[in-house]
């Protein structure tokens, strides 16, 4: 087969395009330009000191989830899908009235319950120190990032990043009651 000059040039262009594309793809594979899954927190002890300017100007992609997002979605949230999502909590939490505490406390009637007040369960000082009741807003904050909301909590759970998923789980928690609390 006779290969013309034009074909050679065209092939050359094609091959270099592939090369650029391939290198790019491999680069992406190696580097993973993926936003942080979990929020980065200041090192222990540094929390109440002035935040570093660098942290303040962090990109929105890694900014902590806004509590208001899930709260606004609560009224329309699907408790049934929250019940499904609760599977990841089930290893540590029972939900029946009078259910046994597992690694974590029983969650019957947790909405509106005093924080760290489940009787017969030994809470961490971190959770005991929070004070007040589990409002929707506080549940949202805690479930978004347990370790940030209650520094030192023994609930080893990374948190639910998606506001919609959090809203669904909170809507489900609300149903664990003889008298579900009014939505906000
Ligand atoms: C690995 C086990 C584990 C998983 C998974 C887990 N939790 Fe917990 N949870 C705990 C522990 C332990 C505590 C007690 C924390 C403390 O005392 O610091 C707790 C505390 C809580 C509290 C506070 C209860 C109270 O009475 O003050 C809520 C609410 C809660 N968890 C909800 C959830 C939800 C919802 C999920 C799933 C999205 C979940 N947890 C997943 C272990 C877990």
C-alpha cells in the first residue's frame, strides 16, 4: 500500500492527539482530582484559637456542609428512604421503644430528647458536654460531621455529606416516637 505524504502527516497528528489524551487520562488516574471526602479539621487543641487564614479561604468544595440545607429539605424528605439509609447506623443503634443499647445508644424518641440522656448508656464526656436537646438543627449538624459537632465523640462515623440523605435519615428518626415532633 502506498502511503501519501498527506496520510503520514494526518497519522502523525492523530497519534500525537492520542498521546496527549492518554497522558492526560493516566495523569487523572494517578492524581485523582477528587474533593476531600471528609472535612479537614484543625489539629487538637487548635480549635478555639484564631483560625488560620488559609482555612478561612478554603475552596467551597471542601467547606463543611451547611446545616440549613438539610433542614429546608426536611418537610419533603422521604422517611422510608431514610429508613433504608439507616442500615449504616443499625450496627450500632437499635430503634425500638425500650430497645437495648448497642455500641451506641437506643434511638427511640431521640428527636427532642436531652442530648446524652439515654438512660443506662455511658456517653462520652464530649457528648455529655453538649447540653440541650436534640433539635432537628443539632441532629443535622451532628450527623453531617459527628467529630466536628462533638469533638471527642466515640461515635466513629464519618458523617453524611449529602443534605438530602441527612434530611431523609432525620425524617426517619422523627418517626421513632409515639408522638413525632412537629417539623421545623
Ligand atoms: C460505629 C458505631 C456507630 C455508627 C455506625 C453510628 N453511630 Fe450514632 N452513636 C454511636 C455512639 C458510640 C454514640 C455515643 C457517642 C458518644 O457518647 O460520644 C452515638 C450517638 C448517637 C446519637 C446521640 C444519641 C443521644 O442520645 O444523645 C445519635 C442521634 C446518633 N448516634 C445517630 C446515628 C445515626 C443516625 C447514625 C447513622 C447515620 C449513626 N448514629 C451511626 C455509634 C455509632
